């Protein structure tokens, strides 16, 4: 097997171990391979090892990879980076999921620009759970208003929440930070049949995220190796 295949197997084993530890249903946590800055060949290796969910942060790179890999059936593209309004059309026309909806203008543009030939765009509302001024996302106090807005738009569908919390000194502290988000997510699941995704957890906080009901973890370096910082847009 290739190194990427081995890495994928290792990460999936870790996820399954944590599902058992925290009494989660087996295979209830999906793996999003964060492929930003990685070459097409690396994505193909992961695809051939069975990976189908890929996450991209940069619009031009995401659109380019989408175009190059259209002949690989089953790939699901997640856009997980900040969204500039002048690039929303490219995202709406190519991506399957968007994790970073945190402004009315962006939500409306994604809905207006989603091609009618495609199914509604799956979106997650980004919550700034640690209230960091340097990070995007709404406050939890604003969630109800944003949920109502997204649910009112015809060409996007609310699937859940996403957050990138500040690092903590311990797993217990990280779980404490996640707790209000988990409670908000569970309330949405009760209220809306189409809400089923909590996107939290990266390489550094997988245990806390899976303990906190994450259904989608975002892992890059542990699969593809160190990031190439020369690629951006």
C-alpha cells in the first residue's frame, strides 16, 4: 500500500477506537481529508484507497481540482475556507458542501448562484465558539437568526454547524469549550430532519471532538504529510 493509504487506515482506526471509547455508534464519525495545497496525485492516491470526502480552503485551487477530477465518481467536495463575496459564485457552481457560512450576504449569494441543474448546496453555519476576534463565525447568540435565514433560501440546505475552537491545555477543557456548541447542535437535530452534521475536530483534538458528538472530522497532515505553504490564491 502507498504511504497515504497507510495513513488513511491509521486515521480511520483511530476514529473507530474513539467511537468505541465514547460510546458512539460505529461509523457515525466521517473523515474529511483536508487536501488543501496537496497535488492531484495525492488526492488520487487517497481516492484509490477508498477516500471520497475532500476539503479545500482556497477557491482557485478547489475549482481547479474539481475540474481535473470530474471523471472520478463519488468525490464529494467540501469548501472549508473563508468566503469572499466576489468568489462565492465559483464555490456555488462547483462545491457540494460549504462549512463557513457566517454572513447573510454569503448565504444569499450561494443560494442565488447555485446552478438549478445541481442539487441544493449543503451548508454548515460556522460558529466562533471561542469568541476569538481573529476567527470567522457567528456567536451562538446569533444562531437562531442565521438558521432561519438559511432555511428560508431555496438553493441551499442547512446540514449543521462547524467550529474551529481555540487550543486548550487538556481534553477535558476542550470538551468544556465544545459543550455549548454540542447542545446547540442537538437542539437543531431535534428541530430539523435535514440537520445531521457537526463538523468539529482536527488532528489535535479528535478525542474531545468525538466525545462532543462530532460527525465529521477534518484531517490533513496525518493523511497527506506536512502542508506546502507555497500554494494559495
